[in-house]
C-alpha cells in the first residue's frame, strides 16, 4: 500500500485503539481483582501516570494523521461498556462465575471472555461526578484547542437491556420493577450528559450491541423461534428505541451531537452474533434519532446494503459504513471497498456518507489480534481509500 498523500475527512474511526504493553500490564491485574474500586488508580502505583502518558501519545498520533475527530483511544476502559457502569453511583463490580460467550474463530466452539463482568446495584443509580468526565477533561488538555473531541459510552438501552436480563437487578435490593430501573437509567444518563456538556463536550457516541437480537435471521438470538411472541419482541425493541430517543433528545437540548455505533461483538477478533440490517432497519435505523450512525458491514452477516434505503427518509442523518475490518491483520481489497461505497450512494447522499472500520481495534483492553503497527497501516489505508473516493 502506498502512503496516503492527503488525509481524508471522510475516513473516521469508531473510537478504541490498541493499548501499549506497559498500560496492559495494569489492565491484566485489574481483570483478576474484585477487591478494588473503580477507577482503580489508587490501587496500583504508577497506573494513572502510565495511562496519562499513553493517552497523550495516542492523541498525538491521531493529530499527526489528521483525524477529523479525536478520542482518548478508550485507554481508560477495561471493557467497552462496563467501565461506564462501574462509574455510576450505586454500582458494585465483581468477578462472576462466567464471562460473555463469543463465537470462536473456527465458528464451531464458544470463546469465553474475561469474568470481571458481575454487576450488583446497591443503591439508586446516579451519573453525577462520573470518572468519564475526568477522562474527557484529560483529553481536552492533551488535544489541540481546535480539535473535535468525541467521548464514547454505551447506549442507555444497551445497559438497560443487558442488566435487566440479569438475575438480581429487577426484584433486587434497589429496583422492585423494570420501570423503576428504566427511569433511573434515563436519569443517570441525563445527569452525565449535563456535566459532559458543562465541561465543554460537544460529541457523545452511544455504542450498542443489542439491535441484532431482534433480527429474525439471527440464528443466535434468544428472541427467535416459533414459541416466541414476535409482537412482544417488537414492543421490546420499541422500548429500547424510545429509551434511547429520550436521552438523545436531552443531549440535543444541551447542544450535543449524538452518534451511535452498532456492533455484533468484538473481543480478541471474535464476534458474538449474526443478524442482517435489513431485518431491523425499520426499527433501529429508521426510528432512532441519532445524528450519525456507525454501522458494521465488514462481512456477510450484515446482509446487503439495501437496508440503507430507510435513510432516504432521513436526509440530514450521517452514515458511516464500516466496510473495513478491525479484526484482521491484513489490508483490504481497495477496489471492492470503493465499489461498495458507490453502491451505498444509491441510498445515501455522498456528502452524508463516511467510511470506517466496522468497530474499534480494542473494544476491550486486550484488543484484537493484530499489532499496533498493523492498526496504523489499516487506518492509513482507510484514509487513502476515502481520499480516492471522495477527493477530500
């Protein structure tokens, strides 16, 4: 691959980047301890200083490569979503008996993740004085004043959906009803967004992995099968959508741009499930009020691009097509990617379309199975493809 001659404003990154080894040494200790308290800095000498230095370095690299929007690489996170939950008031983290189960690379076996995913809610949730505000302030200090900064957190409906399906949350020591839990999720998110906007935040991204549970062509979904009341499932999907839209509207009232990234699972280059966008486009693509959608379209599980048809009714919405893979250490077929981008313009105005990898490079701290040099090579290739396609 030739070096990018000019950086493209049309190539974007989802958010997470591979962590350096000295930072990972601390993350590995965190994974096996539940006698420590988030954000863990006080538990390990040198941890915060190492993380500060790593964030400064990755911000500098993004600036050198002229990223249109900059993140902290999500270097503060152990897991893409649970660190945000750990930072809410009222939450206790613990090591569970089992982790999450992903599909292994040969597709024939299950792959178990880290186990520090246990969540106990001990008091009403609150988003006040969240550590992620400190992380954002650090990013502001380390980035150029003119840089556009993006903060990534899990979507409200993902946290509501995942936790409400766990034993001990509804009917536990705090929440007697599902609705009481839902209301506190909304309240906690609004509190966080209030403080994020007050500290100068302008772009928030809600990451979400639950949409494909509602895809009728997803063989891994517990919501499919003849015994399942599909009308009830559509009602649950609408409940997730309404919850997100309530928080999105609050973000908009604060002047925030609110993005989303949808994923089918990303852990050590493994995935969690299937389900096409066509099967859920009328719900999660059409009805959610996000300003920008980052969509995962790197393999056949996503189906064809015709699902983008629903965005014809949302002409101001920006769509980022994740045609490149962050899971592999190989570069892409550039002509194939350009052909897919051209096809996407049948449904979305070219000036509202962007290119990315399907997911971050390290949704959880261990990252995918490629090197940091591989990561930057893949990013430079994405920039080159985007510049050739858009000319900017």
